[in-house]
């Protein structure tokens, strides 16, 4: 049996990324690592969107491009990501 190096995602089985580009946020009571979160939120902020719905949609769209978001948890992720956005 081969040894596995690194941490593996309990959802998708992939290697969990680590490093300075990963920020952990609370999603539904669990710490979740989001790749490129600061960059994503900064780019959305530049759009000067006024509606919370629009902001959440844009954050989810951009976050989904770089991270796995379970479809059943999309709304929960959107809320958690929006909370991070409001801290900017």
C-alpha cells in the first residue's frame, strides 16, 4: 500500500491546497479553505456593485472558478463569503 503525502479533501478526495493564497472561513460551522479569496473579494469590490444579491452572485461565480463548492451548499457559501466581503 502506497503512502499518501499531504492532506486530502473529505468531499472530493483531492489534495487540499495550502499556502498563503488559501484563507479559511467558517461555512456552516466548519472551517473551509478558499483559494485566492482575498484576490476574488478585491476584484468584486472593484465592480462597485450595490445590491447584496449581485455581490453574492459575483463572489460565488468567481470563487467557483477556483474552488469546489457543493451545489447543495451554494447559498451557505454565498452568505459566508459575503460576510468576508463586508469586512473589506
